[in-house]
C-alpha cells in the first residue's frame, strides 16, 4: 500500500518541514534497458489474454462501468479511461517490473499470468473506490491479490513513486510469497520505488535522484518495535513515520551488505525471526538487536547526502 503522496507532502510541509533528502546506493537501476515506448493497443475486456478479475478488481470496474478501456503489455493488463494516461503507465510498469525483479535476482520468464493494473484519474472516483474496497482513507495506491490500483492525475507532470511502490509489492509477493512482514514489505517498496523512479527519469535526461526522508527524532521507534508491528499505526502521522523508518532500515541493511540483505530477506520471508535472519545474513556484523538499534537510530534520524547513482 502507498500513502497518498499529496496529502503526505502537505503534512510534511506543516511546521518545520521534513526536507526531502537525496540519497542513493548501488546503481541497480542504472543497468536497466531502455523500455520500448510503443502505444497501447486498446482491446475489449472479452479479448484480454487474462480475464481473471479479483473482487476488488470487479469493484473498481463497477465505478463508471461503461467507460473503462482495456489493453495489455508483456506482463500487465491495463484498465483505464484514457490511452494517453495508460501508455506511460505501461512503459513505467514494465520498466519497474524488470529492474526490481533483476535486483532481487528473480527470473520472471516462468511467471506467465499477467498482473492487472487499474488506473483511476479523478479524485472522486478514487474516493469511491476506497469506500467500496474498505481501504484506509490515506491510501494512495494498493497492491491486492496480485492486482494494482493506482490514481494518476492527468495534470501532474511527474507522477510520483506510487506505481513503482506497488510493482515492488507485486514482485515481492510473486517471488517471496505472502510471509514478508509489514515493515520489510513497505520499507522495500519505498526503497525500490525511489531508486527506480529516479533511474527511469535519469534515463530520460532528468537530473533525478532517489529521495529518502529522515525520521523525526522524537518519533523514532526502536527496531524491535518497528519490526514487530503487524498492522499500520492508527495515527496517520505515525503511519508516515512507519513508512519512512521502514525505508531507512531497508536502506541501512542493504548498504551494510547487499548480498547479506538478500539472504536476510529470504530468511524473513520464509518465517525466520528478525534476529535469526539478521545472523544469517550479516553474521557477526550486528552482535544483537540493541547494537543494531544504536547504529541504526543515528542513520534513521539524520539527513543522508548521497551521490547520484547513475
Ligand atoms: Zn505499500
């Protein structure tokens, strides 16, 4: 799930704003091939190669039911209102899918079923979808049962990281299953989305860099508490912090040892406790949870200056 970025940023601008920070890491997205920029060929719902709609997908299509259009690309099926909105979504979705799967060292060629992406435009339609789907009001996009639901503002020049975030969830669920804890799922999605979004735009001539936000010091959650959360915090301000700190923890562990992070991720996805997976992935690098927490806290609450990863 992804928070509504506009509301999120509006919140961040209140009081002492939390500056959007530049950060980076190993340039995994820089190796990506340039995606084809072809136009989507519109077709009918009946002629799609994959017509398996989830209950939430049916709920989406019940809004303005006569106006949805349909198309597909190599790995995705699209439901949308305007081709000029869906075309760029398709280019981005295929790009993100490929680079995130490659980063996680997963072979996607055997996964034949396509993922459905529902592209809303109007805020009122998205609000209606949130209502029908019983979603949290702060939801800006969602991955559910292998389908993605996003809102794209036709007026916005830069569309934000929501699509990359949800594609990261898709890749994680496809190749690691549903056992990935909430903090790791959201933290990884934020981390991957920021890096791929920047890479996607760098490939098109923009001086884009991944962004990462420091956690407000007074709202820092010890790692033991963060990683034990089974659901999103009730308080919306704490939901923001939950996303920010989860992203920072993924970034921190990945920077400590990228290969070790992969082993750690796999172990956690298979049911290992946090500390067991930590020992598997990082050996004696972190002696115990308290040692990790001391080191990570400083990393989490400070701004990070990072070079452009291109
Ligand atoms: Zn999410």
